[in-house]
């Protein structure tokens, strides 16, 4: 089961990294706020560094799910975990 979890995390990591790169590129192209300096690569990378991994709060008080937990490899890992826990 640990192998399945590692495979899921690896697959998620690859997909999340792709999205983070897109978000950073968009951040660098964004026009700055009036009277503000354009954002540096370091600022954009820091801002988007945990995107997709953490579970943030919604304004309604609920939480957002982690990204890409619906990948087939992750669904198989979750199903194996449920079976091993007797659910």
C-alpha cells in the first residue's frame, strides 16, 4: 500500500509542478498594481510554491481538496487504503 501511496504522490507532484510553472509564468506577465513594482520570479515562486499541496479554507468555512487526488493511481491507492482499514 505504501508503494501505491508513493506512486500517487509522485504522479500528483508531476501534475502540480506543471500547474505551478504555468501560474508562475502568468504571475510574471501580470501587469503590476498601480504604483507597484512588477513581481520578481522569486516572489511568484514563493507565492505559488504550495499550490496544489495544501488544503486551504474557502470563504464559506469549508476546505478545498488537494489537487489531482482523482488521478487513477491515487484512486487505486485510496481504495486499497479503505479495504485495508475494513471500510
